[in-house]
C-alpha cells in the first residue's frame, strides 16, 4: 500500500493550501470557447472573463458535454487541436443556455460538470469525519492518505478487529474513504482489510460492498446555486452513518471467511498463463502483469489467495496513488469471482 501523506495534519494542511486557489462558477455553454491550440478556455462569467488551462479531467468532461466520443476527442487532442477546438466550440454554441458547473484551481479548469452537480468538498468531509476520529481514539489507525487531482483518499484500520488466515498471517479490519471534487466519483465508504505481514491493503469496491453518496442533484436551479449547504449537510450526515457501519465486525468476518476459502482454491495453469488471463480479466497493464507475476512467484502461493495478494502487492509498485488504489480493488475482486470465472482464469481448459 502506498503511504502518501504522513498524517491527518499533513492532509489538512494540503487541503487548506488548496482552498484559497479554488473558485466555482455556473456558466452557460455559449459562454465557453476553446482556443485554437486546444489547451485553453476563454469563459465569460457574470463579472469577469477567464483565461484557463484545461486539466485532463476537464478535457474528458468537455468531450462528454460536447457529445464527442472520447476516443475521437483524444485523437484530435494529439493530432489536430485546431479541429478539436472547432468541434468543441461548434457543439457548445449549439447548446446555448445549457448550464455547467466550472470548477477552477488557480488558472486551471479542473472540472466541467453538469448543472445538477452538488458540491461536497474535501474540507467538508474532514470536518464531518473529525468527531468520529476523536470518538474512536486509539481504536482507529491512519494507514495512508493522499489528495490527487482526481480524489481524496483516507485509509483507516481498526487495530482491535483482526483475524488469522493462516498461522501467523493476520488481517486487520479497516475502511477506505474516497471523495472527488471533480466529478470522478461520489463520496464513498468501502470496507477494507490490511495484511500485517506485508502491509498490503485490499479495498472492497464491488457493488453491494461500497456505500456511495452521489454529487448529483436537481438540474432545475437558478444560476449561482451550485452549493446548497443544507443539502450538503444532509449528505454529510449520511456519510457519517456509513462510516459507523463500516467497522461492523460481521462485515469483516464475512471477508475473513472468503479469504480463508480462497486459500483452498488451487491454481492449475502455468503462472504465465494465469497472469495473462488475469490481466485481460481485471484490466491490468502488461507492466503490472509482470510485477504481479513476480510477486506470485516470490510468495510461492498458487491459490486464489496468492493471486489476490500478488495483485494488491503490485499497488506498492505504482507511481500513481489513484492507480495503486485501483489495484487494491482488483485484488479484492478475486474473492468474489463466480466459480465459472475462476475456472476460466485459473483452471486448465
């Protein structure tokens, strides 16, 4: 598991440092124009004209807003930015008064969202979470946290809730919290487990495991009403309830039983064939496939449990905190594979 920032104090300082750079606007499609080089926006607001660079996230959202296929947009961005600008501007102008939420950081457009977007920012999440952290005291341990362009991550463990998979292989219960300010997902609470022998983390992001509070709201609002604090307060209260439910020992016990069962699920194909099939199924890159294979061979554990740990261990090798967390989720998916899928991945055909 990647460590990211070292403490809640460091996380709070990072979030505080960003607040003064943030600004939000509601804008109409016709007030937004991409420059000829395809890397900047001119935006007319009620009181100002903004000249902005465009983040990768905002580029993806502009493609969606302009109803341009993502692959085509990416191709034009690489090969013909002038044509990209013509496409985007023509389509936005046709939309006229359609409303968007434009989120900026300094002189960068960091998100270009639908008019129904409801803002819950990282500082609000921390403010809501802080009393719960104080209540739990030493019954809660911060393992890892970070803020990326896409998301806030907080990974916590409950030191008193542990179980043994095999002799000496201890798993600790935990929870992972994520939030996006830029439309890359809602405010999420995921059950997690952490393997003490190697500090691997595993986050259960499957449907039915996560608890999500969405940022979407009513589209029928007047310009300027991009932050409804009463509505945000209701959602944050729900978030606190989800967090309290996440350290339910019954949820942890269910995952523990799945892990124990996975130690009995044998791999019957060659390790090379296994990892090639796993790469295709889970969406790993070829580099990640090689790394996971190396971890599998080092551990010499040719079971579903070994495959899970090989994938989650690969998260340590990632340069990206976002990707590392995705790999931790991929590893957890091994536990919930249908028998037919497990056979396709790990049993000789």
